[in-house]
């Protein structure tokens, strides 16, 4: 059943969970599943769903890292302006292997994203050996420490910096 549920949206899975105890158990196991949350795109979730994902799935290392990156920001207003995509690496239990892909961009071209050096350095340190693709769009607060951290990513194949003032 979990195999079927991984192809459905979170809303559809929540509706299925109401059918019987076994399906509810499958739904609850999704909250800790890399099959379902291996790739997270904030645009695919509604505000209340994102809040639930960050609360219930915070035991998954990449969800916890994303939650820490946006700590101190109001989720509702932040995700109305920003889209974050992250894909976890296949062998992420090794040291320095968390994200394989990380993208952050504003939903409107006129907006800026308030990602600082601290967040970029944190991403690079936790994903030094697994980060293949990083895209930072309209991140106006990144400076030299961010670029130094990016240069230490061993397997980085694609770097996109668009409208980033340094």
C-alpha cells in the first residue's frame, strides 16, 4: 500500500488514511519515509501541510535541516514569497552527505530572498560530498564566506547564481 501512496498527494493520502486502521498506519509511516520525502518542493504543499511536514517529519535529517534554515521566519509569509526544493542524497548517512540538490528562488522576480552566509555555509558543510546542484536566485545577502563554502563542495557539478549581489 505504501508503494501506491507514494505517488499520491499528501491530501489524497490523508483521505485514504480515513478508510481503515491499516491504511492509517501506512499513512503514518509516510511521515518518516524517504520514498515520499526524498525530494521536497515547498510549492507542492499548502501552508498547513508545510507546517505539518516540518513538525511530523523533523526526524528526517534533510527536513530537519530545512526547518533549521528557515527558523525564525514566519512560515506562511516566507513560503508565499519563496520556493525551496531539496533532494536528499542516496547515501546520506555518511558524513558530509545530505543534500544532492538544493534550490531557492523567489516566486516573483521582483522579490529578494533573505538567505545569508550562515545558511549557505551550513548547507555546504552538511552536503560537502553529495551536493551536485545548487541554485540560488535573488539571494542578496551572500558574500565571500558563501563562495568559499561553495568552493569546498567536492562534487558540485552545477552552480546557478542569478541576481545575487555580493
